[in-house]
C-alpha cells in the first residue's frame, strides 16, 4: 500500500429488490414572477442575465480595492511555487497547470520518483495556449477521460471560451497528437462521454430537436463505435423529456469492468441500470432513488444513503455506506455516529478509503473486505493525519494501492 500525503499547512483547506422510499416532489409555484427564467436559453432570460452580470461587474470594478485584490488573486492562482494537483494513472502523475506564461494551461506528467522532488521534471503532453493559437480558437480545457489500464488514449473535453458546451476530441498520449479519425464529436453541446473499450464509447449529447430534456441536458444515450459518426451510434437508452438528464459511465477494475446507465429525474433522484454492451441488456438496480452510487469494488456496489433503508439484511440509517453483492446481500461498510458524515469515498485495488467529517474535522479510514460464513465483513483502521484539519482525497488508482490526499490545517500557520 502506498499513500501519498501532500501537507499544505495554512490558516483557513441481481441486487436487493427491497422497497424504495419515495421522494417528495415540490410543485412549482405558478405565482413566481421569475418563473420565466427557467426558459434558460430564451432571448429574454439570456438578456436579463447579461444585464445583471454587467451591473454587478460595474459595481465591483468601481471599488477602489478592486485592482489591488485582482492583482493579488492573480498572483496567487498563477504562482509557480504552489503545489501541483495530480491524477494517478499507470505509474504516472498527471497535472493540468496554469501560470502567467500559460494562461490557458498545459497538460503534463511526471514519474513518481520525480514528483517526490522539490522541483520535478515534467513531460509536456499538450499546450493549450499553443493549440488555441494554431487553430485560431480560445480553447479551455474541461478535462480528459483516459482508457485504463494504459491510459494512452484519452477523450478530451474542450470548450470555446469556457462555456458549458464542449466538443470531444480523441488524443493519443504516446504520440502527443489528436487521432484524426477517432472519437471526435465537434458539435458544441453539453456532452457526456466515457470509454467502453478501445473501439466503443458511451455518448449523450444534443442530437437535434427533441433530444434534450426541459433542463437543457441530453436525454438520449448512444453506443458509438470507432469508424462511425457519433450520430450513427446505436441508441441504448432514452430518458423522459421532463427528466433532468441521462448518462452512462464505465468503471474499470482489475477484477472486471462494470457499465451503468442512469436516468436522473431531479438533482437528488435517479434510476440506475447495469448495462451489458455486447447484448444491450439493461438491468435495473433496485435501490433508493435518492441514494448515491459511490464505487464498484470487487463485484459489490457501494451505496451512500440519503434516507433510511430497510432490507432483509437489516435497517440502515441515513448517511450509511452500504455494500451489496450480485446475490443481493447487503452489508454495512460504515454507519455514521453522532457528529459524523461521509465527505468522500475512494477505492484502490484492494482497499476502500473514507474521508469522514467528525465535528467538521477530517478523519481518514482504510477498509478491507473479508469473507465469513455469515457474509461480507469490513475491517477498518484510522490513518492518522494532523488534528483540526481538512482532508481531500485528490485521486486514486484502481489498479494499484496508490492514493493521493491533501491536508490543510485549521489552526497552524504555514
């Protein structure tokens, strides 16, 4: 097991088919005089928002301290001596970095050995300032989804000028170049995309009239194969127009991959399904609609509860983390005590990590799965961090025991 802790000390950083609790919907108030703002793309709404933004900016910029604060903030967020936040992938530490010389940012990586040094040597993967100049676009990096376990092929999400709508372009890390005949969806939309395997991806996007929900998000998910256009992908799921959104995701693990489709009716209400890419079969996961799926771990779904849930295996209180296997057996991983709540759930190859808030201060716990005649058992141990701190799990590697966390103290100055 290897846990990397970067200390930044500053002041203030076949499933169970039990009954599902209902979630009460709040009816809209027809007397709301701002109800027309829910027409988020109407000319009237956009004009109103633009006017409010301009009025706010005018007031802020008129303040005598504006220029001083703006200069100080810019110096902080572009400082070259700040700690780089990294993502873990196949032994590499990936980082997106912005500073005064690279306002749009660079995507880079370094080795574990180099990262342990005070001034690591980084390998440049992609320069977004140079790309913007070359293509005469104002590209803003919105993240990348890279295919495990090699992480050499990536789906880049790029935005023109920072808007919510993105385009998708496939990138080869090995050659440092875009794949010209790859998974490139260049239509601007609120697109979600994820790998299935090297030659297939899930994509939910704007496919034309009727393909979006009333919230403005995709409601139609397609399975897109290499060599065809995204529009030609096979439809695998359609949510209702009245839903909030629909999406699909893949979980890559050493013990096997899992694929999910989700229909989200509202921000805290969803229906989830297992999906089999080869057969096209959908299997509904009958869990509380207001619960959150946190991780898949050794064939078990880790579910965080927003409301109490009763099953044949017991009654689990609000805030619990529950594991249940393919046979429908439920077992508690974590039951909150008074003053506790889950802040983050993370999974490496053989361990689960929970970032627990206890009276606002963070605690880090490691969990291991053990088998017994009576079902799964989870054993935990606390990993000590400084008292009165805020901890954040910044990344994990499902194919190793690497976990990256950062810790900020509430009480000790830098």
